[in-house]
C-alpha cells in the first residue's frame, strides 16, 4: 500500500500531494435533510440542489431590504478606516476595494442578515443540523477592472487550508446589483459537486503533458475541468439584484473578468454544520486567520424572522 | 488659440496629448457607398452598420470551408517554427499561442480568404473605394487562460501609432469556434463609432478625480466608456462558428477573459481604403512594424469569386 493510498484511507479528500491530478467521487451526502421531513424548500428545489449542486431563488428579499443592503455596502466602502484592515481586500495592482471579509462581525445589518430565517432556515434544512457562519464577505467586483476568479471548489481550500473535515457546508450569494452576461457573473458547473478534483501538489515532471502551462498549487487542472464541463456544462445565473444563489461547498465555480461599466456586487455567507467544525488543516500548514475561516468564535445561529428593515 | 486647438485644427483625431480625456464627434462618414448604388448588402444591413457600427452575417461560408479554415488554424499552430517569429504572440505569462499576425502573407488559404469576394465586396462597397489588407491575424484565445482585451477603438491606435489618416477602414472577424457568453466573446458598444475618445497622454495631475485608478497611456477613460455605454449598451454576438462580424474601425470594443474550457478562435482581416493609406504616425513616434500595419507592401485586392476549397 502506497503512502498516498494510506493517506486517502484516513482522508478521502487528500489534495495537493501527488504530482498528477485525479478526479474521484464525493463520499458525503449533498442533502442532509432526513427523508420525509419538510422545510422551507419545495421537493423540486431540494431535488434540483441535490442534482445540480446549486439553486437560484428570486424574490426572497423585497426592494426596501435590497436598497438597505446596497446603502450599507456603499457606507462600508467609505468607512474602510473603521474596519479591521486585515479584512479589506483590494484589486490586484489597484486601489479599488474588491472584498470586505467578516461582514457579519463588522456590520449590524449584515449580522442581522446572517441570522435571517430565510437563509438560516434553508441552510439548517439542507445541512440537517444547526449551523454557524464559516465565512462572510461583501464582493464589490467593480466595473472596468474586475478581475477573474479562476475555477475552484471552495471545499478543497477549506479542507486543506482551514481544516473543514467533510462536505457539509453551503454558500449563499445574494446579488446586490444586476448580473448580466457582460459583468463577469458567477459561473457554475452543474453536477461538479459530486466529484472531487485532487489538485497537484508539486510541479509536474517533464513527462507530464496534460497541459503546456505550469500547474499551480491548489488549482484544478484543465483536463479535470474539461471532464466536469463535458458532463455538466456551465450555468451563469443572471438577472436583477436580489437573486439568491445557494451552492454546495464543493461545486466547481469561477468568474471571468469584468471590463463592463457595471459593478457586480454581492453579499456572501457560508454556513457550516456545527458537526463539521474546523480541526487542524489537512494540508499540515498553520490555519488561516479567523476572518477567513471561523474557528474559535463560532456561534450557533438562532434564526430571526421578519423583514431586515 | 491654444497649442492643442491648433493641433486639432490640423488633425481632428488628436489623442494622447492632453491630461484630461475628451469625447468628441466623429467627423468622417461611416458608410462611403454612394447613395442609390447597390452592393452585396441589403439597405437594412447598410442602415444597421451605419447606426450600430457593426453587422453580423451568418452562413456566408459553408461547413466545408469552415472546416478547412479550422484545420489550417490548427496546422499553423503546429507549424510555428516555419512562421515569421515576430508575428507570433503568446499569452502573457504563458507559452500558449494567442495570435498569429500577417496570416494573409503566411498561409495560402488565408491569402485566398483575404481576396474572397464575399469579404472584399462588402469592404469595397461600405468604404466606397478599392481596398487592401491593413492587418490580418488569427486569434486563438485558448480556453482556461484566455486573457481579456480592454476596451479600445482600433482607429485610435492605428491613427496615433500607425499613421492611418481618417476613419475609412473596417474589420472582418470570422468566428471559427462557437462564441458563447462564457468564453469571452467580442463585446461592442453600439453607436460608439460616431464618437471619438481622446485618450490622456500624461499621468493626470493630483486634482484629476474622475478615477482613482492611474490612467494608462492610450486607453479610454472610465467616464467616457460609461457615457458611451449609457448611450448604446453592450452587444456580444454569440452563436455557432461561421459568424462574420463586420465592424467599423472606430467602434469601441473589447472582451472579458475566458476561463471556460472552450477556445474562442477567429480570423481577423482589416480592410483599408486605398485613399486612406498610412502616412507618418500622428503620435510622432516611429511607425510599428509592417506585420502590424501594412505600409509599403500594400496590394490593391482583386476579389476572387467561388468557394474557398
């Protein structure tokens, strides 16, 4: 038995170790709700989430709530000096704000949103457990100079770098501006959440011919991405502000750059099952800071009902 | 009268001189065909080109011709060693081929395409003159790592860097692969060809607050782009291989990056009126090389009828 096989016996989601990439099947459920139980989603919605790895829901928040969130987003942009500087991410080679992390700890409105029954209810139902916020952020993706996010599974990073044990987390992305085909919308590969791409962990040797391009550490390889694409295609939800996209922690996703004049802003909340709290990172490096991955300060969420404002 | 006003009297398309950008009206016609004359386009197509600055035409080339061009594109990719190395452009930070220039001088098939009556006939009609190839290239835009092209007017560059006197040229882009909303398709701003954005020529002074981002030399500024977008919106022609997009030399266009697995390849031919041949560059720098801008080796095109293969 090779050293790698032994490691995989202990951890089915080993990654960044071998010199060639590999696609394997997911070993965890996607939907943890007990069969027969009812929740905030229709059976069709649950089946779609299970099959695709994501779900779009329009109209959960009304115009006044969306306006309040957009106003808060703009206020936070101006109030950068009052925020934890570590949580502010600028566009590469620019001064424009790309993201603010840990917004559920830095904004009253977004703290309230994080507890909102409309989101927490869905997360608790699909994950079949109490939940807490693993990560939160505002993405500004400004017009003209918004950079691409290359394809990735969030779980691969959260497992290797943060120590999230299993696939029992989901993300809620609520759009605060219009998403069009021109402003670099979120693209997802339906069904990719049922597979797991082990990324390469070292520079491939000379005989590795799958790509002319040097493989990067922790990035899925083109052949695996092409295989996932051929099975599932690409979907890029577009539409007016206020669209909620709920997606599994392991669905492959990314976005192209945005040279259009339209910003593409959203609020992003990751819910993790309390049974799936972080342990030591599986990549054997020190864990990333708390603002990227809640480790010590987790709080089991009690859903709050009613409108945000 | 300021020095700039004097320069503008001599050259209405002065650019890269002032410290603030400016949008002005185009002073040249878009369609040079004499009224009442008929040509290869319908009156509706001519009116659309005049109004939008571009036109899409499907089905001009049949499946066998498209297959031959795709095969030739792939052959040239493998035959790089036989091509003029100056004409090969690689992706930034990669080894993948982005473009081959001067393909009408390096490939028998694309030399034939450049003379094809279906293209030359349209160019001669719209430009109201004999034409020659100002520039030609194959764009490979590979999947996964295709980089964006920021917004630009070709004419601004051709005028300032190559010495093209007036707006009396057009581009033909023939798609050789499928264009989708996911693989960084060409985006155009309808109507932008009727305006001209003078780019800034020096780093703006401290009081210039229109953008936080440092202006780059020869790049249109965000406020002008936003104004053009608000007038015209964005159109990104998508569809199967074989779509011809004819666009005016001054229409504002660009494309986002392409992280999708789908390459986006096309053949690109620029026709210029023989009455509009290059003079000394208006930017007062030495002209760019011949493979980017035909200066000495121009040849008035005699259209060739019949199928390509």
